[in-house]
């Protein structure tokens, strides 16, 4: 059942008073249900040192992983309920004849500066300029590996709507996105567009793009329900970034069982257990959500991790087999039929045999 959208004020800057009625907002910041322990200076320095000097050599692939190139013509022919991973947490999905994209990042680096910061392992399967007009963009939070300003401004020219957690939409408007296209939601709020229901659901994470704006915007996961009638309902879950928490079971109770869960599996570490999940937790979250097929995301694209780049795929594959979880790990650009997902080949093991190619992006993907 689709619920009407309750319009919220749209501001040209982040106005905390605008979100003061959110249960997640207090003392000028958004909060998790379970407080996230503060990261002390000593621990932060240790994390920085590990990132700079103690990363394993295989945290980055020796050659760019092969992707399956996509064309505008292929997408025009794609049937409804097709899904394509484009990299990291960027997923393109077709629902009711319209294309939706999650956390679109086409930049060379997940960073405010394109000459330094986590770099891509591979080029996107399709150029930003070749994407079809989008019905909408779904954003989970404002970190650089999920919210790319240049990509957003390009998509704003043709995308119909931007669905965001509270405060993230204010950022978009401040960048020049048409306020009429921006819809902001607190947890458990949602809207219905073209018969598809979108609900911002809880996540356990944090936000910020600078030194002084930590947790000034909300983070969220998303539940997507496409009810075509006669019992033909597709239920998708998109995690965004999150640690493991009790909220998965509540989301599963309210909206499950999910046909496909798109769950983060990568860039985890023992130093930040409250904001990213280990593979064991990813599989448990999938079970809590009452998921049928697990499709891991947040991996295979950016140099963000302190673990080997293939480790998330190998660990989650072994764990899924042990626990009887159906797993799909499509290559970037490979079509997934959401009506009948299927197991896929372990493409990451072929990376050493892939032909090296440049990950430098074309002009349209690095526009200001």
C-alpha cells in the first residue's frame, strides 16, 4: 500500500531547526538509537597510521577488475525489474518503466579532491552521460563515497526526484538542485511514486563531509516495495552504510520478507565495528530482514579498506553457503533479474587475468 508524501520545508542550507521535531535529532545533531562510542584522538591517529602505512598489498587489485560494459541501447531494451551494479553502492534498477539509482558516484576518487583520496579500481560500466533519464535518485547519507557532488549536479538536469534522509536534501538544494525535485525523510517516513513505495528506514552510521559538520544530516537505509497487484510484489532493501543493529529485525518485521537485500559487505575493520558490518553480521542482517537473496554491495570499487579487496566476497560467499543463504555477486554491469535472481560466477578471482585498462574518467564524469 502506498502512503502519501507529507511535504517538508525545503531550505537552501542546513537549518537544524527544520529537523528539530525528528526523534533522531538532539543537541544540534542526529543520533543512532544506540549511541556510537566516541573515537578518541589516540585511536583516530592509529586508524590514520594504519591507512597510510599498514594496508596489505592486496587491498588494491593488481589490475583493474573486468566490468561488463553497458550501453544506452542495452538499458533501453532492459525489462522491468532489472538491476545493475555500477560500483561500490551505486545500483541502477528499473521499476514500472522508470530507472532509479542509489548513491551514484562516478568520480575518480571518493574524496573532496580528485588528486588525493580513495581511488577507483575500475571505470564505471557506463558513462554518466550515457545513463537514461532517471525517474529518481535514492541517497543514503552524505559521505563522499555515497554522495558525489559532480555526479548529483549532472543527474539533476534530467532526474525527476531525489529521495534523501533529513538534511541531505538541504545539501543538494544548496548545490543548486531544484528544490521541487528534493524529498527529505525521517526514519519510517516514505512516499509513493508511480506505484512504487519508498520508505527511509533506520541505519546505524554517522554523517559529515568536513571537520565541523559531523552528524548534522541524517543517514538511512531504504525499503522499496513494488506492488503490481495479484500478489506480484517485489520487496528490495538497500542498506546504505550501517553497522549491525537490532533495527534490521524490526525492518524485517514491518516490511519483509525481502526478495533481495542489498547489504554492505566491505571496508569493515575491528576499529569501527559500530558503523560497518563484518561479513558475519551482513549475513545475520539478511536473515533478520527475512531476505531471500543477498546481494553484497559497498565493495570492489574504491580503495577504502584495510583488508584484501577480494576478502568481502570470499568471506560472505563462504558464510552464505554455511548458513544456506542464496547469494548473488554480479560483476559490475551484469544484469540481475529481480524476478528470478541467480547465483553468479566469482568474477573477482579472475581479476589477475583481466587486461589492465585506465580508470581515468571522461570529462562528463568529473564536471564541477
